[in-house]
């Protein structure tokens, strides 16, 4: 079953929430590539996930800075850790080669799901009380 956006994941900022929705879409596409054993598309989607994660993390940190979020250093550290974990998992999956087992696909899918959702719940939602002081459309870019 594909990941779905839920209102409980909203931090109250449209830019961040829309990024999270798009990241969920990418993870769902990765899952489909895994199920279809489509290595070429999988490689493209994983590159897209990494690229968009970098863009999102930078954007999220700019918003956090602009709203005076005091835990910005922790958020930045968390983002670096997430990128490192994503790279490690990609390397692990690449080492499997062309033929991966359903168990390997499930393991990778579960990792990506928790990679995003755990971060949103445990880190990003901590910004919600600060973001409530700004319009949902606030975008300091």
C-alpha cells in the first residue's frame, strides 16, 4: 500500500508540506520500481529522491531560520544524517545487483517510509508551534 499524506503530518507551512507530499510521491514511485524490478527507473527515482531531498532540506532550513526556530542546528544535523543514511541504503541496494529478492525490496521500501515519516514526526513537527505564528503561505525565499 502506497504512502499517503495525512493532515497529521502538516507542519502548517505550505512550502514544507508540499515538499513532504512530493517526497511521498517519489517514495511511492521508488516502491513501484522495486515491485516491477525496473532497475533503470529505480536509479532515476533514487537520484530524484536525493536531489529533491537536498532542495527540500535547504528550503526547510531557510524557513526555520526566518521564523527563529531555535532548534535549527539540530534540524541541520538531522538532515545531514538523513542524507548519509539514504546514501548508505542506496549503496547497500546497489551491491545487490540486478536481481533483488522481495525481502530486499520490502526492506528498502520500509527504510524509505520510516526515513521520511519518522523525520517529519520526530523533527519537523517540532517547528509547528513556531510556524503557527506565520501565515501558511510564509516563504522567505
